[in-house]
C-alpha cells in the first residue's frame, strides 16, 4: 500500500493540486490558486482561458471516443473469432498461437511509422495505390479512421490472447453435457460460452478501453504534435503541458481524462454485473 501510494497516489494528488492552480512547467513552485479557471474561465475581455472552452479539446474528445468505441468493438469481435479458432484442436495450433502475436510484439512506434509510410498519398501502398492519392492523414476527422485500422491490426491479437485464456478456463464437462442434450454449437456459444466468459471479457474490455482512451503514441508518430492534439485527448494534454508549458492547464486536462476513464470503467463493471471473489 505504501508503494502504491508513492507511485500512484502522490502523483495523482499533485495532478489534482495543479489542476486548480495557474502554474508553469518551468516554475511549479510559483503556482497560484485560481479555482476552476483551468476548466472554465472567461476574463474581462471575454476570452475563454479554460480548456472546456477550446474547440480543439472537444474535437479530441469526439475523436478519442470514436476511436475507442469502434476499435475496441472490432478487436473484441475479431479477437473472439480468433480465440475460438485457436482454442479448437487442429494441426499447427501452437504455431498459429505464436504467429498471431507478431503484430502485438512489434513496437508501437515502429508499426505506426510503417503504417504512416503506407498511408502516404505520394508513395504509400494504401495512400497512393488503394485511395488514389487521397491524403487520409491530413485532417483529424479522416485520420481517426486510419488510426482505428492501425490499432485493430496491432491489438486484435492481444484481445484474442485474453479471451483465449478465459476459454481455456471453462469446464469441459458442461460442453459434453450440452452435446449429449443435442445443443448446437451456436446454442452452446450463446448460452454457455458468453455467460461464463463475462469476467474474462470484462478484464479484456477494461484493459483495451483504458489503452484506447489514453492513445497517444500512434497518433503522435503518424500525425505529428499539432494534429495529434486535435485527434486524441492525451495529445491535447501533451500540447498544453509540454509545448505550452502550462502545468496547471495540462493537469486539468489530465484530471478530466481520468474522470472520463473512471466513468467508463464503472459502466463496464455495472453492465457486466461481474462479482470478483
């Protein structure tokens, strides 16, 4: 508990502290309390200073939620299909289980740069050959779909691995009884597999949703700092904290991201109604 308090609790406390202060990254000891000014504030000239009044923040929220919902949904469905296939008995199953992890094993920066080359509208295999020179990464609205494709390609195998672990923990005697009762494979999947997989699915969905909501490296490598700030919430937080040296504003954005993630995790746990002993 002491280690957790030092590693996670104290930094979280400091982030919340600076979220209500006007502070510069280079001089954090000169912080001035401004209440909710970093979240919502308009000065005497009618100029908004809080990030909730910045259109780029709302654009990043929209793109991040779209990225999270679509990518996690696709990865869950495809991961379930892959897990069901590799969980069955066939020749070469061990090789397939190892091969499916290759995209996940590639460092994110490497895979993001590789896909950036393929998306290039001048010489890229996808950008020039498939899309006919369309600049898919030019705007946040179109770039988010390109990022979704990259994330699904890279992370589906991770979801498949987590779901496969859940499948292997299911008791086989229930399936034998279902076969004797004449239950079809589809009935067994909907009535046995999915209900029993709820704890494993919850863990997989929480892990992937946390990563997707905090996505940064893919968008930063493929789009650069400015476009990444409009495409993901963490990119926007980095812009304020690192590029603009606004420690208070960047901390306020981080607190907002933390609250969004916490709400989504609570929704997951409530929806799945899973009780952990």
